C-alpha cells in the first residue's frame, strides 16, 4: 500500500485562529486551496478550515466571526509514512474530507484530501489499462 507522503499536498497554507473569516475568504481566493491549517498565535495547530465551512458561515448573525470559531478543532492527523488505508480510516472516523499530515515532531508537512486519494487511485487504474481493481 502506498504511503501518505507519495500522495499528499506538500503546499500548506495556514491562517491564525484569531483572524476574521473575511481574511479566510481572501486567503482561499489568493491561494486556490480548499483547506487552511488553523494555528493559534503561538503557531500551535488548532484545527482545519474548509471552504465549505466558510460558505456555511456566510449570512449567519455575527458574520464575519473568527476563524477559530468555525474550524474543525483537533483535526485528524496522520504521518507521512502511514499508508493510505490508515488515512482513509482517519477521514471516515471523523467524517471529513481532509487530514493534516504531521511528522514525528508534530510539524505539519502536508494535507491529504479525498481528492488527492481519488486522483491517485484513478491514475493507477488508468496506468494499468483499467484492467485491475485498484485499492488505495
């Protein structure tokens, strides 16, 4: 089974938990990513914020609100050397479409999304001529 490190996105975009959600909107637009790693002012990872979470917050009383109030707190984490099956289990356990990838020291080194996994599986399937069932 393939390791998370072979599929994950190494480009990580972070935002502070005390920023307004309007800053998150600007960050999503400028960076063209779907997930932001949310950090506290001391750079401790607090959570993960998706575009969908920000869209859901639009129009709510109190908009824009703070990033930390909308972020998924304690997001699922996997290590770069974990296999993709372990990452899929982590996503399913929390019913999320992305996990934070952190090394043995806890430093964030990437993000893995369902989209990354589907792309990987589809490319393997196509490379095989579509003959064989491919598992993550």
